[in-house]
């Protein structure tokens, strides 16, 4: 089981929030996915931002959030708009 604090893009604050919503390891984050984790985090923080979603996705891929492909960023932006409407 890999500690979230060792993941790229995951700071102390995000790690704490992920644990509060039941995501306590890198493996669990991967199995839930960035979108699923973001939906869970919105229950704690309704103002969760697009950068957080990028960060979660990058953490899963082992990539800095700002190095995600333009195509992936577009997919995440579409998901984010949908998630914010709920």
C-alpha cells in the first residue's frame, strides 16, 4: 500500500481530505479514479477547483498536473463542468 504523501501533486491538505473520504492509498486512488475521487472530495469542499481534478489525474499517472495532455485536460474540463452542475 503506497502512501499518498509520496504521490506527485498530493500535498498535506489534499492527502488529509482524501483520507476523510475513504481514499487512504495510491492504489485506492487509482481504483476510484480521478473523477470518482473528485466527486467524493466535493462532499467535503463544494468549491473544489479544476486544478484539484488535474492534480488527482496527474497523481494517478505520475505526472505534474500541468503536463497533462491537452486532450486529457479537455476531458477533465468537460467532466468538471458536469460535476459542478450537480
